[in-house]
C-alpha cells in the first residue's frame, strides 16, 4: 500500500525535473543594459524618420505590427509603407526633438517606451509645421533584433498666435 505514495512522489519529482526552467529574474544591470539598447534603437528609428526614409523606418517594425495613429486609425505594417511613402513625399526635412522618454523593461525580450516631444516638418515648399507628440511603443526582440510590435502616436499641432487669438474670442 505504501508503494503508491512512493511511486506518486517519484513521478512528481520526474515531472518537475522535466519542466522547463523558469528564466532568472533580470538583474538591475541587465535592465539598464536592455533599456539602453531600446534607447539606441529608438534613436536610430528617429534618424530614419528625420531622413524621411520610409524603408528604413519600416525596418524597425515586425511584420505583424499594429500602429495606431492620432485619428484612431489602425495601420498594419503591410499598409504602413504606402502611408509613409505618401506622407514623406512632401517632406523636405524633419526634426524630431524628444522631451521626456521612459523605457520599462518588461522581460528579456520585451520593453515598453513612452515619449513626448516636438516634431518640426518642413515641406518641399519650405513651409514648416511644428507639432507636439506623445507616443508609446512596445518593443520585442525577435531573431536577435529589437523591433516595434505596437505603436501609438498622438500628434497635436502647436497653437499659433493666430489660433490662440481665435480660441480666446
């Protein structure tokens, strides 16, 4: 009769030994290093966007990425190239000035980024427009590369003196 408990304990021990090992918690140093990596990737994305290089910007998104924009439209990575190519066609130069940026490392292969700042775009006619932006992105590591899985971008035009006067009326 005592065999069953012994067998059951042996079976449980064997199953526990076969279970996948739980990954060790990240150390503070690992979190800092991963956050620095995301910051570097984000800066490279910014550089590609400032050059209005649609293909370079696209290279930072995974194929199944979801992009949500200010107008609440949801853009798949498949349609992002068409959208960026169209938008960048009229851009001569862009300057993106991030203000506050925060990166939360959620695991070895996933991190969240939030940032606010200003975006100045100059069109091919030389007209400049300044917008404030807020963004959030989820970065994932796939095949050894950090890429954007989800992105939300909210852009609000900077009030001009004329629009401020209209608002006050």
